[in-house]
């Protein structure tokens, strides 16, 4: 159930700054999931205590790519993003096995 709600973690420079400074972690989540379901999924999957969940729907974007045969036009799908704030002293280690 938790794997259906949490699609993947977001690992970008901005997400790393949030995790280091404010103890917040970002995830791509299922569009139909609500904050309570997201909180339960993170707690079950990573074994941490969640203080707050903020969600936002990121809009899709048009993308163009130049190739030898011309310009290819496409679209990136929209997705739902969740920013999880953990309790003080808690941490999620995405790169533990590496």
C-alpha cells in the first residue's frame, strides 16, 4: 500500500538543502493520495515520525528538442509533490546501501 502512494523521492539540489537545513524531504506521490495517507505511508516505509505534510500539484510543461530531422515537440506530465517535515532528531537515509 505504501509503495502505491509514494512513487519516488525527489533528489535535487533544492531538496537536499531542505533536508539538511529544515529536516524536510520531498517525494513524488500518487495524485489521488491525501495528506493522511502520505503520512502513514512514509511512517510505515521509513520508520520515522512525520510532523507535517505539504502537498502541491506541479503543472505539466511543453518541451522542445532539436534533432537532425527537425524539432520534436512533447509534453511532460503533471505530478503531485509532497514535502514531508520530520520530527526533531529523525532522518531518512536514501543512500544507505551505496
